[in-house]
C-alpha cells in the first residue's frame, strides 16, 4: 500500500491509523533517509496507542520505551529504536532488544531498520519505506 | 572536600579531581580521553565501539586523574559518577568502575544526572588561565536563574530557584539542537561532529543567504523543534541542483551534494543562524517571563561561538562555560555531586550498592 501525505500533520494521522490496527507483538521496521518523516510517523503511532508523552528522536539513546496506561489495550509498551548510529544488529542485542521483539504486550518500531536486518530475520515484520515527495512537505510512505 | 568525578555517558571517558572549600574550588586534575577521532570515520558515535573504548580507557583515566592531582585515594571524600541519561552500555562502564572504587576504597558514592553537570559547568570561573592550580571562586548565581542545556542528545531549558531546586520548563519535541547540527551536516556531506564543522564553514558564509525555518520561535511555550530543518536543507539542496547545477553533484552515498565552497559556507551560516535564533529567542522569552537574574549555558553546543555571542549580546549576566567544560568532563560531574550532597550528611560506605544506571534518567 502506497500513501502520499501532503504535510507532517497527515503523516501523524497515518501513524494514528496504523496504530488502530495493532494488536501487540508487532515489529514495525522503518526505512528512509534523513528527513523522510520516520519520527513524525511514530509520533502519530504513539498518539494512536494512547501515549501522551512527547516522542523525541531516539538517535542519541538508541532505544526509548514508553508505557501505555490504557486498561483496555493489550499493548502495554512502545519501544522506539533508532539504528542510525549502529553498525550491526549485535549492538541492539547488547542493549536488550530481544526481550521486546515479538512480546505480545509490546510494539517495537525501528528507524533505520535496514541497518539491522539480521535481528529481524525470521520474524514477522511490518516493513515501511518512506521518502521525501516531490512537493514541499510531501512524503511517500509505502507499507510492504 | 575532595571529589573524584567520573563520566562515561557518551563518547568521552573522563575523570577529574576537584577540591571545594566553601565558595572556593581548585581543579586538581581533569582527564578526558575523547573518542571523536575514532567515531569520525563512522560518521557518528557507534555505541558498541564507544562501550569498548570506555572499558579500555576507564582505569588509565582514573589513575591519571589521581596522579595528576598528586593525591592518594585516601584523601578522596566522595566519588561522583554519571548514572544517566546516556547510552546504557557506556554508562555501565563508568558506574561499575565507580562502584568498584567506592567499595575497595570504602568511600561514599553518589550517582549524578549528566544534565546536572552541564547545569553547573558555567560556575567554574576561568578568567585567569595562567594560575591554573590556584583556588578560585565559584561564580555566583543570582536566582531565579535559567540554564539552556544544549548538546547532541539534549535541548532543555531549566529554571533554577536555588542550587538544588530546579525544573525543566521547555525541551525539544523532536531532535536535539546538537543532533540538528550533526544531521544537517551529514546532509551537507560534512564530517562528524557536525556542529564544529558547520561553525567553521559558517564563519565565511552569509547567514541570510538561505531562509531556513525557525519552528516554534513564536509559540507560547518554551519547547523547541528542530527536525524540520533537515527537510528544509534537503529541499534547498534539491532546488539548488536545478537552479545552479554546476554548484552541485552526487556524493558516494547517493545524496545530492553541494560542490561550491561559497554556497556551502552560506548554507552552513544560514543553518547555524536558524538554530541559534530559536535557542536565544526562546531563552530570552523565558528569562523575561520568570524575571530571571542569571542565564547560564551548558552542554556541547554551548561551545558554539555564535550562540555564546548572541546570547551575551541579548542579555545581561550570562554565564558561559569554558569550552573545556561545555563538552563532557569529570569536573562538572564532581561539581554536580558536590551540590547534590551539599545540604545532606554523607551517608558513608555501603551506598554504592544503591547506585543504578538509568539511560532515560530525567532531571
């Protein structure tokens, strides 16, 4: 499925829509260059999951975890990972990612996922490719 | 009181010995083993490499800090260590080392928030450089005070009512200011670390050549947003490639790249101006609202000359950290440890058991 969003607001909305379909245990892999809107999409996703805390770039810390307090949802954690600075998958193993991958109460979303393909091998992954569109602020988002 | 400060939250392995007597302080040693050269070739800090380098460096760095200070471990009253926020694998190295020392030496240990270090860094008075080992007075804060902490991982405006009573009143909603420098630098094909590279080019550029957005500069809060800058730089380069194809080319990673030096300088100057404008404007606005008497800067980006000059031009009583204390070091961690226990009695010996790493620690 390919979607073109016209501005960051629409990208956030798309993230919210994706969130509505999640049941827990999903791994979402994002691929796209600097400025492609990956963090923006995740802001929407987090909002859709009921997270009120501001989602900031995890580049510096590699991994940030957000708790979801909504009683009705099975999803209790959103783990936001950024592989921008990583050389390979082992580094994610070192910071304890395995504990969350596929956990039924957790949604893991990984920016720059193409850098850590190895850790995702054999797992069910929702792969999303993003790039800057033609018009100002446009983003092309392809869910594979 | 003599403190040993240990810092390993990011890419510097640092240890320092600091003596404080009343309002006077003396830096007995300040050892920083930087990994910038190592990370430069990867275009940024690689966490796994960082942790391994910390492991190699921590013992020699601590040892050297004691030797340079000409003291033995017996004379140390308190060990202070950064326990967060930062890279978990890097933080562990410093914290485990500090715990081991505290246990072996039977000294009290205190866990320090990395940001608290940056909060107090500008209190180290650095005017008379030649009298290096002499005691100096800590600069005085007139409260309420405001500290802008800006680095690769942080952009926070902190309101201080006293040395111990502070809270964050604004922060970035997406990318940190230093991250904005690093990532736009990457888009411009510059080396890591991006901030100093952009500043270097910006010196010869025209900051008005390109019009970059100043997001949230007029918003009614003290939060920041820098992620839009990347997009804006992307489009500016794209536009340029059609308007002035001769000035552009493709780089190895497939991105469009600016070839023309003048254009590059102008672009760098304009990016720097956009980031500085937002940081300064928001700080000044907060200063007016809270009737601030002292403005302080801290964190790696506070080494940026344009930011320092613009802030000093706009407000009175601005305390700027010495560039040595802008970037990560053990001295400010020791100082933060000092302020943390200043109002308490030292709980001796076994408290090393309680110190834990927290990569998401908030101020």
